[in-house]
């Protein structure tokens, strides 16, 4: 066995195996290569993760957050399961308990009005035609009105945006699925204005070109868009608490979910029966990912869900025993 490599070929095989199942696996290979180097430096030379090695791996690293530690252990734990599947003896530890303390930021209607106002005021200098500022007004409105992820938005091509029937065709989503997202009448109108603008300045709008681009027809990076969003928040006088605390661009998606549940509740729908629908729409893999928004909705709209519960309680009669000898069947 080459002392420099233990798991390299198996890591590659594992990544291909998971990608074939629809998982993105972005950055996972590098993390597993890091684990391989850790295994070699710890004196391991045989395939199969020992309990001794795993006990060393699960220890907290210097300056590491609990979230990063949990993800680091989870990644190697899944790889160890794969090794077992391949016939190797490999130890699988229990995951440490981890409860995320992050609370999504839900924008109020007033805050969104200020965001739209400041977004519309962005101007591109003639010296910076590659700036994404002119695209931000339509991008922010699409994110807010559809709840799609920023990564999904910037991958949209013109063939994926149907402004006749009013929907977006999302491909290569986070959980390896495709889905169709409807557009509101106002969002369709904004997108049509954006297309007209691109035509006026001579930007390519063939079916295979990207929908959201700079005035030079180039796609924007997520980092660049986040920087512009921070600038918009500052101008809108919405306080930013620092990296990892928000508000973040992704909180537009959280806001969409909460607003959707509040709208359903106000129309008399039982939220827990509505969750599978919203889960499918948002592209979540499990109902748990969607269920967290019920609590956020009740916190922002006190009593709303309890009123719905009272309405549904009235649909069922209250049964009382006819006499003291009544027995429950």
C-alpha cells in the first residue's frame, strides 16, 4: 500500500457514487482528502477507519465552530458507511448533538419597500460596464417573489424563463432535482422590462445564454451579488450584524416561506397539511426543513396558527359519556 495514499481512489469512487444519486458533493472531495492526510499523519496505512482514528477525528479542532465540527464528522461518517458497503471493516461513530442557534431574518413589508427603493437607485458607471448593479432590481424581486436560491437564479438561462406561461424551470438544484416555479403577474412584467432593456443595449438573449447578466452579458458571482446586497441594506438603513449573522440574501427565501404560510393560514388552510406542498415547491428534501417555518410564522403573526386550530377544532364534535359506566373502546 502506498503510504502517501490510502483512500484517494475510494474517495473518487464515493463522490461519483453520490453524484449518480443526485447529490451535489461540492467541496466534499477536498474535505475527505484532508481526512486522508490526517489518517496518514496519525499512523494509519490500511483501508478501513479504526475507532482510534475516528476518536481522534471527532475531537474539536482549534478555532472550529460546533457547526463546522458537526459537518466534518458527518462527512467522514458517511464515507465510512460507504467503506462498509464496499466490504471494508470501518468504524461509524455517533454524531455529536448539535442545535443550530441561527435564526433566519424575516424582512418586514416596510423593509422590503426600502430595499426595492434603494435597489432601483443603483447606477452603473460607464467605466464599469461589467457591474451587476443594473440587474439587481429584477434579481431581488425574483428572489423575493419566488423564494428560489441565489445559486438557482444565476444559473437560469433564457430558455428556462417562460414569460408566456409564467414559470421558471430550475435545473441542477441543491438536492439534485428539477422543479418548476410559477411567476406572479407583476414578476412577469418586471422580467419582460428587463429583457427589453437587454435588447436595447445589445446583450445576447439567445436560449442558451444566461438570463441574469451584466450590461456586458456576463454572469455575476454570488460573492459580487452579496456585496451589492450589503450595500443596499446599508442604504436602506437595515442593520447588518456581521458575517454569518445576517440579514443575508438567503433570508429573502426565508421571508418568502413565512409569508406563504401566513397567507395560507389567513385563507383558512391547515398549515401542517400545506407543508408537503410548500416542501415540494421550495425543493426541500424532507418535511423537517419546511416545518421550521411554522414556528417562525407563529412568532411573527402571534395567535394566527392557534386561531386556525380553533377553527378546525369546531369541525369535530365533543363526545361525553352517557353514564358513569361508560368505557372507552
